[in-house]
C-alpha cells in the first residue's frame, strides 16, 4: 500500500477534501446498488446448493484465503463437501473456468489456485459468480458453495455471510473509499451472519481466528518443513505481495528473524528479476507468492505456511446453519 494512503487510512493523517468528495459519491452509488437488489430492481439468482460468502468490508488482506481453506477442511470433517467460486482476481481468465492441474496463477489468479492446491476442493473462477456457481455444480458433487471474496457480489444469492476483520488494523479511519479502506459502511456488519476476527483480540460478537505458522519449506523441495526458529538471529529477504505485507514481516520478526523487507503490490505476478537481490541470503515468502514463483525458484527460497485455527463451536454452528432448511 502506498505510504501516503497508509498514513491517511490507518495513522490519522488528514483526508484530502477531494478524497472526501469521492467517498460521498462512492457511498451513494454503493447504497443505491444495495437498495436495488433489496427491492428487486436488480435481480439476484439462487443456485441448487447453499452458498456461504467469505468476504470483508475493507480492502487489503484480512485472511480470507486461509479461512476459506480451513472452512473446506472443517466442513468436510463434518460431512459437507465444499466447492469454491472466485472472481479469479489477477488472472486473465474471464471464466467460468474449472481449475485443473495445468492451471496457472497468471491464468486463474493466485488465491483460487492456492485454495485448490491446498484444500483439494473443486474451484471455479469467473467474473460472473452465478455462472461460476452453476459450472461448479455441473462439474462436482458438492453440498455447499463457498464464495471467496463475494460479500459485495449481490447477484449470487447466499444463505450465510461471513465477514473477515483485520484484528490489528480493524477499519482504520472508518471512511469509505478512497478516503478510507471501507468498501461498505460499518453498518453492513449488522446484516452478516458471522464476523471473524483475524489476529488481535476479537470483540464479544466476533469469532477469533488465529493464523499459526506451520514451518517453512523450500520451493524446490518436498521434504518436511523446518520450524521458523531455524532462521532465528539470521538475516533473510522477506517477500510479500499480499494485501498487508507488514503482517508477514512482523510474524517473522516475532521468531527473532532479522528481516530485509520487500513489499510488492497485492497479487503481483513475480518475474525472476524481482527477486534478484545479489546475494545468497535465505528468501522467505508467503504460500500465495510462492505459487507464482516455482517455475524459476532458487535453492535458497522458502515458503512459509500458515494454518487457520477456529473454534469448534463456530464450525459446528456453521455446519448446522448450512444444513438447516
């Protein structure tokens, strides 16, 4: 995130008047669009299986991808086979397109590819989420559809809405884009079914999500991962092309690793020259970034895996909500 926008959104710097004017216009358009779906002026479409939306009301990384992967696994353990639909942001495919072994991040987007690879769930990308959901149902025997980053995509009717909140940054200055980080007003939280707080301390009406690192693995090696403490008191290059790179860098420093930061834009499609730092220091990156770098990876490049941990009571309640008539 550009430094000026970071200071304005999250550090209390004054908002330019032009941004405030644009935020008012954005808010009016957002409210009109939501009202149009609520009153039937714009049509929403239901599909034959329940849809669970996983999204947020703010821009930037809040942890939707690891949460979606955890939900696929947790629902499977409770007898519910899940498939995933996603817009495929950052990919060239307009869709709908079912991911397979030949899919690439450049084609389908980094997050859908990571979800498919790590969860084993069938995944369809497409700018038309309704068409993507219909293709998913035609292609796989599933019980529920998880709509990744679909909170504002009202055209696809949903049974359950889950809003993910960044527990550290919360909602910044609480203003709408571009004056602040919000896609929708804070009142939108009143209408979702579950609020999941990633990191920080969850409020009383929120579900606590913890991202636990599960070690680092070489990009070119299928051997067992090593604990992050393996890099303690060593200098490393840390690469993050995610919504909130600081979260990744801070997690490494918490393991007493000396971090040289390299932040890139979210969904950045890496090229070899991006990571040519002129030395042999270990290079640590997120799994989301690693999935785009394997074709030109070097022996000293490592991916850091995370696992989302959620309360069993929340997962049981969600499964029951999905099964309910």
